[in-house]
C-alpha cells in the first residue's frame, strides 16, 4: 500500500487492497469471493442501471487506544439492508452473509484502519444491486452484493461546531408513501439538486418538510433530525424518514441519561422552542445545527450560542464516540471486535 496521510483524510474514496462479493444466481447466494479489482462487470440491461434496483449501507470500524478494531452495530445495518431489499423487490442478503462479508472486508484491509490518534475511521460500504438483465420493468433474477472499505477522516475538520440548515418547500426528498424509509440510491438522486443548492448557499444540508402538507419536520438531508427541549429528546416520526442507527443509539443513551424521548410528528413552528438541534448519522455521529433558515418565508431560527454546540449534543457525541473507540465499556453489545 502507498503511504496514507492519516491526519489529512477527507470523506473520499481511497483504494484499498480487497473487496468481497457474493452473487445471487439460480436461486442461491455464492460463497464470498475476495477480489482485488475495483471494477464490476455486469450486463448492460442490469436492473440497477435502468430501474434503480440498488441499496447501500454505511458503517465504520474504529481503532481504539488499545489497538483493537471495532465495528459498530453491523447487525443493524444487516437488518436494514434486508428492509431496503424488501422495499424494492430485491433478493435479501442473509444476515450472516452480510456480517461475514463486513468482517472479512475489514480483516483483509487491516492496514487501512486509521490509527486511533488521527480521529479517522475505516468506512465500510455494503452495496446490493440487481445485476441481471431485464428490459420490461420487473425485479432482476440476479443480484450482486459487495462490500468495500475506504479510510475516511474525522467529519469535523474545524472541530465540533454548529452549522446552518436550509428549509425549502421547492423540493421533496421522498413521497409520503414512497421509499424514504429505505436506504436506496433513488432517494439520493432525488435530493441531489436541492442539496447542491443548499451547499452553494453555505448550508450544510436541506431540512425537508413532510411532502404532503409541508407542516412537519422530516429528514435532515442525508441524516435524521433531533432536537433538545428542556428534558426532552425529540425526533420526528414519519414514513419517509430513514431509520438511522445513530439516532437509535442516541435514543438509548439519552434514556439512560434520564432524558425523555419523544418520537412523533414535529410541527415546524416548534423550531421556536428548541434549545439544541442536530443532525445525526454514521458520517458525523452528530452535526450540531445553530441556525435554520426558512428561505421561502425569509425567517431564521437560532439555537443556543452560534459558535458552540449545545451541552447535551456535546455530551451525547462524546459518549457515543467513546463507545465506538472502546474508551467506554460496551454495555449495550454494539461492538464487534475484528482480529
Ligand atoms: C444513512 C442515512 C441516515 C443515517 O443513518 P445511520 O444508520 O445513522 O448512518 C439518515 N438519513 C438518511 C436519508 C440516510 O440515508
């Protein structure tokens, strides 16, 4: 492997040595295959290319101060990929095949797990695609499941600082009864134009409102929304939100901290009442939000001190990170150590 500058990694693709693959054909999954190729060969009429039969996952492996490599909650990613597969009629990857592939991909690329003090991690990207040919719209008979890994830098280069989000009613990410709750590429294609506009205007992401009525807070771009109000952790409940494993983990932590959890519809007027707001997901754990601009109505909402993240968000962020890096005991059974 070539020398990697661990301290200056960003969130971009870096080649590693191996990826692992399994193919579904004639009604069964193949044995895991180890590959050194970065290329995929498939039929030009593959359903992923034409009709969007594609789902992906994202999780991380962390090297702790003890030198051990820990993968966070991969069983949950395995289950979620099955739900995504179900939702767009793809063949489900068996849970054991998924977790075996993740572990193997990490084992084969151990040299690429960034050292503890870099703050970086190994990002793991499982992918499931319809790879068999169809011209008429129908699910593929063949599927390819692949796991690759790539080292990524810490999300916050300038520290754990609040960002701005933008509300716009001009775009929807997902339909009310659509695929918003599935981790499928189509949702990302649908949100790229809005995301690009937000970035150009200096926002970290778009805060989507519900597509039907534009009354309730929905998804925070590629992350879940949460807010702190007094003693409560509030996160929206809707059919178009992706069930974030980070959010699920934060909910567990806040409950143990003695906070109340509310998962419910969150009317956007409630933004006036929040003490802290954040977006959560694997990439950043928590991305604190200090300001939300409703660009259609020319109105801004502010949360706490513009330069610093709120105390509860900070505590949660540190706590979850400490578990991921093995600095705190794994009392929830979230960690798989890979040797
Ligand atoms: C992946 C994803 C998230 C975050 O999920 P995690 O399991 O916490 O990484 C949130 N929203 C969307 C739309 C996503 O695709």
